[in-house]
């Protein structure tokens, strides 16, 4: 929650410096780059859940911002970012990921491969709520030659559930007087719940895969 509050201050400073239009573009650009350009490997905190929630909180109080313009743009940016990651993985294969050196990156790739093998279609949706998942699962799905239409449907669901819903949740958490003082607590709980749900789903699928046949 402390990090969320700190990013909220940073997001506010962006808005004060650039105004509404450029603010929209910065948020959308970070969401897209977090997956489509692998920026999320290096700064997952600034391209993920906390950014969306903080932007939603700001929209509730800043003049000139519209929550639906912001949220729909976030959803589109999230969708396009995953599409780019998927198509790059499908086009260039495993060497595309192998060129990303570093132990953290390679561990993320390995986890994403196991995650995708265990969950399939759901991996693309659930990965949105996991920092390493939203970076590596789309190209892994492309490398695995996931059916394109299946990926698109999972991508749409994930972009709506993560991008649009999380941004709108931040907005209403800050705009409803009864819950405004607890906005950061709500945001932290919402983000944590998404991560836990993803981990639980992955663990259950792994147990089902490795369970001995009697």
C-alpha cells in the first residue's frame, strides 16, 4: 500500500506536468509497453496493477479527466500489448525469448511455460494479474502455436478484467465518500486477490497434471 501511495503521487505529478491528453497517452503507452515491448520486465510496478489503480484514483479528483476514456484506452492498450507479444513469439519462436538474457528473465520464461502448459486458455487471462505472467505468457502462447482466435478471446477477457475493471475500481474507490479514505487498502486488497487467485489456479492445475494415475 505504501508503494501504491507513492505511485499515486508520481501519477499526480505526471498529470500536473503534462495535462489530460498527454496523461492519457503516458498511461496507455506504459500499459502497452509493459507487455508488447517487454518494459514490464524492468519496471513491472510502473506498468502494472498499481499504475491502473492510481490513475483511476486521480481521475476521480482531477479536472479534465474522464474515467471511461482512460479505462477504455487502457483496455485497448493492454489488448494490443498482448497481441504484439503473441505475434512476436509466433513469428520468431523460442530464440525471441532466449535473446532476453539475465537469470530473472529466464526464470520468468520457464515459469510462464509451465503456467501456460497447466492452464492453457486461462493462463492468458490470469497472467494479467501476475507481473512476470503478463510479460512472458503472451509470447509463450505464440511460441506454443496457440490457436489465434482462442488467444484473441482470452486476451479480450483479460484486458477487460484487468485493465478496464482495475482502473474503474480505483476511480470508484476514490469517488465514493464512504470508501474514499480506504482507497489504498481497497486497491492493495484487489491487487493481492488477483495475484492469489492466479497462484491458486496454477497450483491446482499443476497438482492435477502431476497426480499419479491409480
